[in-house]
C-alpha cells in the first residue's frame, strides 16, 4: 500500500522489519491504529509483509534501505516522514547473519567496526535524525532492541555485547535528558531466541540443537507496547531475570 488513507493515524517505523519481531510489532501497533513503516534491506520480503498487513486492514509502507549507511539516515527519515507522516514511534531492532559474536580474545578494531556500525553508530545516528521532530512536537518514542550480552557477560560472546552496552548507556542517558520534553527512549533487552526469526528458522532447518530459551515475538511486541504507552521504566528484560 503506497498511499495514506488517514492522515490522523500515528506512525510506527520499524528499522529492521524482519519476519519475527518486526512482523509482530507491526501487528501489535497496527491493531491500535498505527500506520506502519517497514525498513529493511531486501525489498521483496518487505513487500510481502506489507501485503500481509494490508489483508489485516493495517496500512503499511515499505522502505528498502541499508541502515548501516550512516550518511543516508537523515534522508531516509525524511523519506519516511514524507510518505508516512511524522514518526511517532521508532523501533530499532535489526538482525543479520553477517554480524555476530566474537570471543574477546579474538576481538580487535577491525572485527568490532561492522558490529558497532549496526548496533551502536546507526541507532545513535537514527535517534539524532528523529529527535528534532519529536522534541518540536513534544512527544515521541525511540525503542532500542537490545541483547542480554550487553547486561550479562558470557565467555565467547563478545563484540556484540560491548557495542550494545554502549548503546544501552546512550538510551538511558537519552531518556533522562529527553523525558522532560515529552520524548521517551527505552530498551527491550532480549535473552532468548525469537520464534520465527531468521536465526531460529536457520537453526531449525539445519537441525541444530537449540540451547537457548525460545520466546514468541508477540510477547516482546506486547512489552514494547507497554514501554511506549506507560513510560514507567527505561528497560524491559525478556525473559525476566530469575530473582
């Protein structure tokens, strides 16, 4: 769907709109009347997701883009806002098999750079592009999809953790500075494999044993909705840590 049917609808932009969490977020916010902007690198899967949403009565517009093209982020935000209206809620949660964990003993600047571009530099640049509009309107929300390795260190699983830990720090400080102006920043920190995600599907297809807890993406989407609407905490960790 390429045109807007209701200018009054709020807009959710999903940066990293995959088949797992991205699809569930679109459904969750779409049920609440949000228009959905789907952002990911590959145009064909995005078009299919938009068609699926349309059949559910949810308006969706696709924006094929590489979010690690940092210089292109401001233009991408302008394009989304030009076609879908002001971005009220942005969720940054990309996943790619090209970027993964690196043992700390093997980590160097060359290995860290592409990880940092995806999980640290891009979300900061995206927030920087979104904030002027949100601050001017006195409302808005930016949610960062985080991994548990940013909170709990695990041998053999470095690289992603340090980059996400830095981004998590940014989210906490951003929220502290922006909340007085009506703008919320939060993190959804996931310590499980998302059912239906690219990683989950690949492991199942390869017959690999799944040693991690598996969580339904709809559960995470509900938690993101709670973060955005309640704004009573900066972070939600799923599954909840044992007490």
